[in-house]
């Protein structure tokens, strides 16, 4: 399977080059040259497969000519060594818990798979691989833990000052070894712009072997399809054959992976993209005008993205058929006040605690179901992060109900190591050169 840039469809590269280049020089994003259909018999019998077996079949369909099958199976078994259960809250309302990995966020799927793929392709004696990543909250922690100690790699994480939670910041800054953290005086969009500009800077690319661990990297997107297939498998075991997915959306890699799963053959009736006040995509889906804008800070900080990178991938999957896109994907946005209200409602109704991102997805699903009473599909909203990562969001009663994992308690005693800088590229470039 070769991959092409969304800005240069006629130029193809193998998977290895797409992974290490991360962002093409033309500033597009890599996409598979073709998206094959999984065997219909496999889809119909998903309930008979485990998560790791499903992951292997999906990855093999896309990557079997790039990674030997035995090696691919070993990579998946090592990377995806935690569960992603679907929990029923009420009739046709389910939560897909994606926070059972090491960093307590859904991004563990992509970060752990990608780090092992890169390690697989790296050879002894090759130039050090410098991984640059911008984070609005959870990506950095997942990448840090995914790459921690991986030989011949060095990770530099950029995060916006004052816009990540204390636990998220600890996950970024207390690792040491081959993980470095930079606090940027700006927004996530500023951090992302610095990373993207670094990939197209000739001097930096001559000195360093740069790649990205953001969802712009195709090796992040592919493994995120696994949990959509696995969620459907769990629904099949409960006699459900139709599904609507409601996805908390920031940089739109998560829902992009869901749409890739759909293109591969997963039968999904509806996708709902649920955002906070950073509503660029919902506004487009409702008005037809795509207008990126500066991000604003909200309680659901991992979704504070005003110009989502992965939207170009989603548009590419539909090849300009906006009508089909709007039919399959609905967009909705909520305020911080509505987010807090949803957190309280979920706890009151189910005795269940959700993080602010997950609360937005629950509310979007319930609003969709209320507006479509004839739709009897199973509604699944994605729980993208553990509630303990956002302690300041919750009222006392709900905060007291949060069970803090031991890994978080152990981390809290570590001292942070972090650099600080402005949001200008010259300063970032100087820092990279000085800390080579």
C-alpha cells in the first residue's frame, strides 16, 4: 500500500516514508492510495474476534506489504495491550471507554502503535529520529509514554502555557530520558504551526531527521480505527447491528479514524462530531462555509483547536461530495456551561463520571436521539480521557467519586523539567539547534 499527499495526489510514497516524513513538503497529509474493503464475512462475524485479532486484520489489510505479518502481529500485541470496553448506560446509550491505556487517554492507541512501527523501521547506526509533537492536552502524554526509552529516538513536546490540566502537564514534563517538553506562550494552534513549519525548514531538515507524532502522522490514524471495529463487535454480542458514533472532536483525527473504518467496510449509520466553542467544523456542516479561526480556551482543552488539521483527510475521503459528507456526519458544539451541566446529568442519571470532552459527546448523542426518535441504532459516545485528568472541573461530590489510578499517584511525586519560549518560529528553531 502506497500513500499520497492530499496536495499532490499523483506523487506516491511507501508506508515507511509516509511515517517518517509525517508531513509532506507540500504541506498536505498522507492518505492511502486506495482504501480496500474488509471481507464481508469478517465484518459480519466481528463478535467472534478479540481486540488484538481485529486490530491485526484491519492493519494487515492496509499494511501487509509494508510490515511482515508476524512482525505486525507482535507490534499490535505489544502496543494494544489494554482493553476498550463498551459500557451500557441505558437502552441504546453506550460509552466506549478509551482511557484504559498508560496515559489514560484514547491517544494511547495511536501513540503506542506508531512508536513501535517507527522502532521496527529504524536500523542500528541510523541518524537519531527527532519526533516533534504539539499537544492541546492528551497527545503529549500518550506520545511521551509511547516513546519513553525507545532507542534512537528523541521526543520534543510543545504545549500551550496555562491551557493543559496539572495532571496532563505532569505527564508531559516528568519523564526525562529521551522526552523533552516546551511550554509555549500561546495556543495549541501556535504549537501546531511551529511543528509544521519545522518540517518544511531546509536547515532543520538538513541537521535533524524530523518526524511528527501528531495525528497528522498516518501511523497515528490507522490504529485508531481498531476501537471502532471492536466497539461494533461488542454491540454484535448484545444483538445490536446498527450503530451511531458520537465523537468528541478537536483536531478531527479521532472521527477521521472512524470514517476510515467506515470506508474499510464498518457499517455505521451516523457520525456526530461534537465540539466545544471551537466550532469550525460544525459551522461548516451547518452553513457550508469552512472558516478556520483562532482557538479559544475551554474546559475541554484537548479539543481547543480552531483549525483542525485532519479535516483535509476527511474531505479527501468524500472526494468533494459535500452532500454525502453532510448526510453521514453531523456537527454540534456546546459551551462550558452546557459541558458542566452534562457532567452533572451523567453523574445524576447513571452514577458515572465523565471528563468534559466525554460529557460533550454524551450530550450531543442524547440531543441527536431526541431529534431522531425513529432512529433505533445503538448510540455510542466515546470517552476519550479519564476524569482524573481534569480535577478542577468537577463539583466536590463528583470529584470525590473519581478513582485515581496508581500511575497518577506515582507521577505526582516527580519533579518537572520544562523549557519555556514564545510562539515565534525563530525562537523554536534556535532552541532546537542549541539543544541538538
